[in-house]
C-alpha cells in the first residue's frame, strides 16, 4: 500500500503541475523546489500545457509488477514544449505508429491499480498522438 | 415563453450553457463482430458499431477530458466552479467519488461540491437540472455537470451490440454569459422496472420488449409533450431535437411519434456510430448538435433513464456559440478518430478475460 505517495503526487500526475523558477524562468518537472538550472529556490506552481514531442521510445513486452495487464505498451521520453523531458506511457497508439519527433499531448489515464482488484486506482499523465485537425 | 406552468423547472435567475465538451474513446467494435461470435453472423444489427474504451480508460479519465473541453470553451477558471457532478452507471468505485478525482484533475478543488449521480441513462441530465438549480438560485456562478459511461453488456446479450462508451460535460452559468440559454426543463418519473443491475452484479438485467412502450416511449413522449405544452411550443419551433438513443430505431420512432422530422434529429443521432453511451447518450447528442447550431436555433433534448424517467430541456442558442464552438474538439472529430477492433480485442479491453 502506497496511499500517502499516490496522494502526495496527485497534482503533478493528474495535470502536469510543476514549477517555474522565479529567478531564471526555467520550467521544472517533476517539481523539486530547487531550480536545476540556477540552483536557487523555485516553489512557484506552473501548469504545463501538455504539448510535446517524442524524444525517444521503447516498447515493453515484459512489464514490471502491476503493469502486466497492459502489455505490450510503449514508453517514451517526451520533450515538453516548455523544456523538461518526462518519461511516460504513450496511449491510443500502436507501436508501429510511433516515431521520434511525433507531436503528442497529455491525457489523464488510469496507470494501474495498487495491488489487486481491491486496491486503489492510480491515475496519471500519459501522452497520445495529436489526432485532431487544428482547432 | 408563455405564463409559467408550475410543473416546469425554471430557475429564478435565468441560466444557460457556458461551455460544453464531448468525449468518445477511439476504439470501435462493429456490430457484425458480435453477430459473428454469437449469431453465426446472422440476424439484424441495431447499430453499425460502438465505441470501446481503451485499457486505461474509465468514467474518471473520460470525464476529465470532456471537462477540460468544456473549460476550454467556457474560458473560465476551474476554481470558479462550485459543483463538479458526474452522472454514470459505471463509476469505477462502488464507494469513493468519481467527482473528487475529476475535480482535482481539472483544478476545481477545494471550494466545490463534488458528487456522483445515479439514475441509469439519465444520471447526466439529473446533474444538469441540479446545476441549473444551483446557479439559478445564485448560490453559485458556475457548476459542472457530466454524464459519462462505459456501459456493461453481458456477452451474447442484445445489449452487447450497443453498450458503448462516451459522454459529455456542461458548465452551467448565468444566461447572459451562455452560448445556449436553457429556457425550461421538465422531469417525468415513475417506478417502471425495465432495466436494472443489482449491487455486486457485473451485468444488468432488462425486460426485453418491456423496455419499449411502457418505459422508453412512455417517459420520453410524456416529458417532451409536457414541456412543449407548458412552454407553448411545437416541434416546428425547434431546429433540432435530441432523444436518448439506446439503438437507432427507438429515437427515430419517438421523434416521429412527437412530430419531429429525420432532419431535426440527424445531427444528434450518434448511436449508429458510437453505440449507446447511457448517461452520456442524450447529452453527447446535444454536443454534436451545438457543434453545428447557429445563433437563434432552438433545441429540444429529452433523456431517458431506466427505472424510469425522462428530463426534457428547451434550449436556445445564442450569438456566443460562433466564437466558442471551435475552442475544443468537436464531437464528430472524436467520432472520426476511429480504430476498429475485433471481438477478441474487445473482450480483452473490457476485462472479460480473467487472468486468475
């Protein structure tokens, strides 16, 4: 059971809420309260747009515990348009459709259940191809 | 509107729709696949295909996306919402609100109401009427009402052809800020046991033909007629009409019974391509209709929920529609974003294969 951890991380997981450095404007994700660029304190909340592109990816056939039901699935390093690189699952996409540089957008999806079918449902960000005409 | 009839639901402060958003998952199961497995490929098909949620989707994740679309159209801050209400018969938890997760994800917490609504297929319009009351009484400026489902159908049952996934979110606010004013609502409810699912049961039971005349047709026609009569309107006063749509035949027939044309229901008749989205069905028909509506258009919407009841709404589109409808993906764009799956993939995605 990891209830306190899931609860603590909910904002960043549900909506890509990170931080912006008040000194050098660097956008920070995941939030860590200290700017990785200038080393100063950075606690100002910042909501990322969720837009980005695939920097690299791999497909998982042998999943870690808790994710077996979803194989095969693709995990990517996503370069957010504000700068940070995040690791996340891709969703609504077949492996053969994925390529480096592919534009993606954040969606909130079910990540896994904590333990068995009696456990907490854990939700968080994933990315999917931008599939709509411009609006 | 003619003098107020006391059975009509009209808030003292006029209210309307400030923003709306739809969601449909991308996977589609053709009805021919269900017939192939269970009927030897024979027999009539109630729809062409239905939407199926992905392995990582449920009413929580789908509601979040629809709500984000509604916020994008409304252009209000989520912290200004005083209610986040989700109507569904597929809430992921038996005990623990869907609505708190949705409210947290869209940034509406903590100064808000949050609750899950249940009334079979009209849980979404129940939430909508309640939101009208909350805003109409001036307790709140804005309230979010969602109807969303990942409907259940027993393998091989008639419902398996149609039990789809999808729904819509509506932000209700003052009429002067709205893209469509809700002129009046009317609710018609009786104890009619046409369809139910007992606590702990995985799949619903239904009364087959009993779900038609005494249930669907009786409640929808009574609600729509009462609303039109009390508000002094006729089908000719509405450009568009949307009815709850468990299959293609029922809404087409009820429209004819009430005097609406095929053209009037066409934009909101989505069931042939996404299936019955239960608590989302009538109101996602409305999002598709709003997507193409023009200022001044009037829309009649009537939901139906088993058990049983109907909520009818008279809605008038305002000038704000032109600017706001393009701010988020349209319902037809979600429908066009389509990946076909076979029956085996479907049973895996819907958790019908047990691994232990």
